[in-house]
C-alpha cells in the first residue's frame, strides 16, 4: 500500500541543490516514519511510501 505525504516546506527552502534536497527528504522520512520505505519523490511536494516488508 502506498501513502502520499507532504514534504515540509523547510526542506525545500533550505536545500541548495537537487542532490541535497533528495538527501534531506530521505533523512527526514527515515527518522520520522521508520516503519515506511520511500518509494519515490514526486513534484517536489508529495512522497509515496509503502510499508516495510517483513521476512
């Protein structure tokens, strides 16, 4: 199952380039939602995630 989550505006404002933006988004969601796995970043405002598979 995938979830859409809004990326905080602060991350977009503070990042200086696209690589830094992606790194900050990954770090933010890894610490905020450890039970979910980042699938992709879309439109610089929405994330799609799915539950971490156990096994």
